[in-house]
DNA sequence: TGCCACTACCTTGCATAAAAAGGTAGTAGG
DNA sequence: CCTACTACCTTTTTATGCAAGGTAGTGGCA
C-alpha cells in the first residue's frame, strides 16, 4: 500500500533529524542564550521539528555532562525562563560535532560516486 | 573527567551515523547488487562502521517493505551469498532520502548563521 | 579422512533515546 | 476569581542499534 511508503519515508526523515538533533540544539544555543520553548520554535522554523518530551530530557543530559549551563530569568509576561548557554566544554564539544558533521557529509558524497 | 567528554563525543558521532545508516546502505546497493558482508566493508571504508547485528535486521526490514529484493548466488569459495538490489519502490525511496538529506544539509547550514 | 579456519548467514537480549501524553505552576486579563 | 496561556517537567511506550552468541557450508592441510 502506497501508505506504507509514506510511512517509511517519514520514518527515514525522522531518523536523519534525530541524528543531528543534539548538534542542532547546540548550534542554536551557541548563538545566544535561549530557553527551551524558544529553541523548539527556532528549530521548527528550520524544518527540524522537536517536541517537548524530547527536548527537556536532552537539555538535562547536556547540562549533566556540563556542556550547558542555565540561568533563571524573569519574563515580563508569564513564568520565569531557564536560559541555556554553552560552557567552555560545550563550545569544545560543538567544535567536535562540526567536524563529525563535515566528515559525515563527505562520507555520503563519496558513497554517491 | 576528560573521559566523559570523549564518551559523549563518540556518542554524538554514533548518533549522526545512525541517522543516515539506512540512506547509506541504499546508496551502496544502488550502485550494484551486493551482499551483506560486502556492504559492511564498503561502509567501513567510507568511515561508517556498521556491525552484523545491525545490518541483518535492517536489510530484512527493507526487504519486507519491498524496497529491496535479493537473489542467492553461489560463491567460488565459501557459502552462498544473498545479493541485494533495489526494487523500483526502493529507487523511488532513495530519491526521497536524497531530498531529505539535502534539506537537512541546508537546515544545518542555516542554523550556523 | 578428519579437523580447523574462514566466510556468510541469522537471532536474542540489552540499553538508549525519541516521542506521545499527561501533569504542575505562575501570570495576565477580563 | 477564574480562564487562558506560557513554560516547565515526567512517565510510559516503542524503536532500533549493538554486543554476543549461534549455524552451516567450503577448502586446505596434516
């Protein structure tokens, strides 16, 4: 059935997105301090949909690994926000991710030949 | 500990590789009919390590989804081999993957700005 | 002829991690 | 004061990659 195909396709796409999720989040945080809900909407704009149940545990993991740190800040409207930023270790980690990414890109390019 | 960092890094790299595994396998098969052990060594050459426990179930899944088909062939030395190739559906699927991949590449590029 | 090494297949069980769903709490506005 | 909204977080389910272990056919060689 036609429908199976779409499902597999969507699955493969999701698979790829997962792979770079952590990398993408670090990239976003690297630009400026930012809080979870904002990360979600930025990634959605970039066509990388993430949901809350995914991002909160992930941010916690990154924080526990000391790649991220956060600071509570009041909001003018609504509850306070946890603003995340990269630690020194986090910046180093991000560099490593960029290399991995490059190497992945060239691996795929080579496989096409 | 320094060691944690390496572990996280290796993990992130593995994560990325996973994301494109299916895609990479399809790319390899697209070039010519090929059997599992050979796929493993080709991917290893391309710096995308995969192990048997990963690839056999994956190939089965792809075959069940009718993206792949196989044909047994005798070998001059050793046991017979299952040579995989893409079905028409598989070729279409691969096209979809290539688009996904392009879109992922541009998403990451955009996030860097 | 009997045994060992090799290649190629495949399965089972465990660990990780994403996603769906549901839950808490503070604030603003009517 | 109560409803809507934002932002946080947790629990449960499901998928899947990987380590480990297992089968079987072939060829070499002692």
